[in-house]
């Protein structure tokens, strides 16, 4: 979707943001419906944020990368909003002390908050480019904390393996990209 619908996503991003905020409210209200499990578990939000993450590791000269970079900000906003269903679902249990605090997940979420806020174009435009770029480097910390959270808190061994399998291409591609640019 990010590749084929990039122009429409960019053009209608404000409508999408509003719709996804509305969807989050509905998810919170109807949280017990089984159909909402992919949102509650964080799969939908993470999938959008994964596109943002992997795009940063791809070769910038590729047409695919250029298309995906054009929707990185909208995808990070949409992904974070949808990801909020995950902590909102588990917060009552954590607050009631019937569930342990998922420290790595909580830390990752807290790190993501300023990244999310500064993904809105209106906020980004008020920042100095260097300040914005420096802040965005905290995404790496968020990625690492998310991986640890997924490994530590995954409900099944298969989910742990999938989390690791998703992060391996990112790490490999990012290392290749870093080595390539250092060689230039």
C-alpha cells in the first residue's frame, strides 16, 4: 500500500489521521471483540512502523526506497496511533497490578512519543533540521527496546521467532548501508 498509494496517502494524510484516531477510540470501546485482536496485540501498528523502520535501512537510490520515504511520516503517525491500542488495552491490568509492567515495551513507547509528535509536518517545520534529525536518531533506541519487548513478552515461541526474523533483515540492511556510506 505504501508503494502503490503513496501519492494518495500524502494527499489525504489528514483525513487518514482523523480516521485512525476515530478507529483507536472504537478499538478502546469495543476492545473485547476478537476481530480487534491484531490491533490489541500491536500487530497492525507495528506493521506500519516496520515499513518506516525498514525504509531507513534500504538503499536510498532505489525507486522502492524513494516511494517509501515519501510516506514515512504518515506511516509513523498512523502506526503509532494504532499501536496505542496495545498499551491502552493492557494498562488497566498493569495499574491494577494483575500484570507485570512490561518495562522494555513501556520504555520503547515513551521514546516513541516525541518521535511521533515531531512526525507531524506542522511540528517538524517549527524545528531546526539538525535538531529534528538528532531527535529522530532515538528511533534506533526504540527499535532495540521494541525487539527486546517482543522477545521478553511474546505470548508464544513462534511470536518470538517472528520478531527476531523481522529484525534480522533490518539489522543486515542497515549495516550494509552504513558500511557502503562509510566507504564512499
